[in-house]
């Protein structure tokens, strides 16, 4: 038996926590912390005396299916969605803490792939950010809880509440692709009963380029972190991660800023309804004053608060509002 | 129907994420952050430019049984075990981030009790620390992932690796009580098949004072956070949270410091084996140089590294080494 065949069959239930941890730590980017993994807690430098902190969880079933997401995909996505929230405040991500709760029968190869995905996300999206702590435990339900920490490097945080009447409204990143990718999964990769079927490399190769792109945005979102930091430096008045659909997230920003966001549908691409209603894009919604040099593409204007938090071509938006985990969960797993 | 009867039957599956969140936030201590809950991420002040960060997860089954732990107990414990890790670095806890993954059928009253438990732990153990962010999601398995953040306030972090030959070894907090409490649960509150049975107030009232005390240490650990901060200020050379049993945790500290920790069994109470092997105490293991004014009670001495990481009365320790979640998990729930 080759070494690969031996390790493929090993499960986390057969190893100690320390053995599993060593297999993870070896694959992660080197610590950049003052105190990295291995003590009771990590110690991180945030030179201006302020730390930005956020946490987001991925749960098997509501948030992913193992038939569709590889371990590498899950590591990448768990990091990306948290890095995105840090960057949305205008902060540079400095560290992740990763809690992983796994069934005993989880193959050790899953843990290695997951660690590689975390490492890839840090390297591609937030160089210098590393996994500086975490927790491993047993669970009937595979659960990934990530906390991301960031440094403002002397800038003011860019909040949801800062949009001002007359500002331009911009989007950095793609809209609707992640939702389209989810549709591809449910339409093409389920059986007659709606259960997920495996997303093989061969099946992916058969997809149209547009569907393949949408699928990759769903499985491994690539929030444009560096552009969000540039937007903060360029004088963005408000910014947020677009995670639950542009319409719902813009409503939140409009409510926090006590303004109305007026979208022009022509700026939202061929399918404005998908752009407004689709979730999990993990781009950024940003407002810039008229005298700023903006980033992204303009999709609307900040107006004085009217009857509606958002309008599309001057009318109230009556389409799908966005994603709510307590309404949209499909109880299946797979 | 009274209001209480109506709300008792409401489950989280019937509410939106926003509705559940409002029910939690109203019960938590007021934010002390620069930016508190409600934006993409929180912004916290850590005046000396360093933040201490740790994460720990409680999972239904391996970490708790709902027949034994109330929602309030779980909120308290989830906060306490993380506050403890921050304090073990010598840092003052400033914020918690709380990710809660719950089955749809979870009663809303559970969420309220859980929030009250979080609030009680902050108030009792770390005044000024508040829940500054979090995440709610659906899961088949009730899972609580907490991240705690702390400020060193200009002090150096107290690491595991700082123990020096000749230092005194001290314990702050009780030893073995949490393990004794777990034994009470498995001995007195299981049925013939070993399944948990409900821990009622009446049944608790029937326990001996010693068993009742041990049970409360198991269900709601009270790490002496303030004393850990005093120990750091008093010149502790090394410190760690005692979470996996004194013998195992002391082995980790001895290995990190490249020393041997020599315990005197007479200093470990009536049941030295329980004190050394029991888990979940959440007290602190601390080393002080001879010229410091120590806190806690002395249990041993730091010696030059010998054949064993720890000794008891000069001999190798051959008893139970401590708690490993991948070895000690009992797959039952209840």
C-alpha cells in the first residue's frame, strides 16, 4: 500500500487533537503575530490601537453541501467571507481564528485540503494575514466558525451610516454570479429527488464558460479586498460587504445612513433582478462624494430619505429582497 | 393565553435573523466598543496597539447535554472558558464575538436564556467586556463558537514558555471540582442505558453540598479572571488556563519552557489524582520567581528539565493525563 492510500483512509477520530493540529499548522502561512498559535491566545499587532473584528460560520446543510464543495473550496470560502467583512470597514486583515467542528469519520485528507484552502485565500486575498489560532472539536455536523481581525492603520472605519445625499453609489465586484452559480448547482447537480449529486471535474468541464464562472464565484468567492482598502483610502463615505443580496444590503446601508439609495437598472447589468436579489456576492457597496476619485462602477445616487430605503429607476423595489438563513434554508445535506 | 405561554412555544425557525438578533442584543451588556454590533465588523480599542485573541467552541454532545445544562449555563460557560484564555495571557478581556448555530426547533426562550448567561459571565468575570459581534445560523447540531479579545494595557503577555528553574509553581482556582461535577452527572443523572436525565432543581437540592458545588463548577465555571490579571502584574513568569487537567496542562507549560515541573502531592488536596487528571477547571497555572509576591497556592517548583515534563513527589506521573476531545467523546446527546 502506498503512503497516499494509507493516509486516505485515516479519519480524524483515529488521531489526537495534537496530531490533527500539526497536520493543519504545517500547511498554513507562517505566523506574522507577536504570539502565534500554541499559547492560550494569540497576540497581534494593531499599531493604531484599534482592532476590527468579525465572525461568520459555515454549517453543513444550510451553507454548503459536501457533494458540491471540496475541502479546499470550504477553506477558501470560510476565509474569504470573513476577510470581506474586515475589508468592508476599510481595515487590512491581519489574522484569522478558525474553529472547526467535525464528525469523527471525517478523513484527515479533508483537514489538509481545508487548511490549503485557508492558506490560498490568505495568499490571494490578504497577503500577510495568517491563521493565528483556532479550535478543533467533534460534532455530528461539520461546522466552520471563522473570526477575522484587521487593522485600520490610522484610517477611520468606513461605516454603513456615512452615506450623504448627493454621493455616488458604486459596486466593486460582480453581482449575481454567486446566486447564478447556486442555481447551476440546484439545476444541474441534483437527482430526481433534489438530492445533491457529486460535482466532478468532468461535469464542470461540460458547463458553459458563463456557468462555470458563476459556479466558481459561488463555491470560492473572491472579494476584491485590495480594492475595498483603496476605496477607503479614496474617501468612501460608507461601505459594506454585499453578502445577502444588493437590494437587502443597500436597504441596510440606506437605513443606517437615513437616506434613500436610488439605483439605475441600466447600470446593474443584463439581469437587474438577479443583481439585486442574489446573495453571497461578497463584493462591496460603496458611496463616494462627488469630489472623490471613486473605484468600482456607478450604479446609483444617494438621495434624501423618501418613502423607500431603495428605489430602482425611481420606483420601489418589489423583487426578491435577499437572503435570510432562517427562511431560505433547505434542510437537505449531501 | 398569557404572553409567557405564547412566547414559550415560539421557535427560532419561525423568526427572521433580525428578530432573533434584537431579542439577544436587548439582553446583553451595552457595547463599549468604538463600533459595536450592527456593522460589517466591530471596532475595539486596544490602546497599546496589541490585541489578544482566542476562540473556543461548545458542541451539543461532546461538550454539553441539554438535559443537564440550561441555556443560561451554556451562555455563562461559553463566555467563561474564552475569557479565561484571554486572562491567561495577562490580558483584560474587552469583547466577545458569539456565533450561535441552532436547530430550527430551538425555542426562542433558549436564545434569551443564553444571552442572559453571556451577560452574567461578562458582569461577574470581566466587567466592561461586552458582546460586540456575532453570527446566527441554522444547524442540526447546537453549536456555540465564541471568540474573546483582550488588551494587555502595556504589559508583556505572560506566555507558557517563561517558567525558569527555581520559580515557584502556583495554582489560582479550584482543582478537580469540574471533573467531580461531571462524575456526579454521569453517576446520578443518567438512566439505566446511560442516557442523560433531566437535572431538575429538586434533584440538585438533594445533592450533598460538596456534590452541588462540584456540579456548579462543571456547569458554570468561574475562572478567577481578576486574580490572573493580578498575577501578571505581580510578575508571573508563565501562566496558562487549566482546561484539560493540571497534569496535561503542566506538561505543556513545562515543554514550552523546557523545564520540569515538580509537584508536591500534599499540596494538591485530598485527591491528588483528581486534581491532576480532572479537566475543565479553568483556573490558572502560574509560575513566580522567588522575589515576587505570588497569588494562589503553591503546588510545586520549577526544576531543570529532567526525563519527565512533570513529576509528583519526585516520580513520573502515571495517572490519567488529561482531556482530549478526540478520545474522550461520548457520542450520546440528550
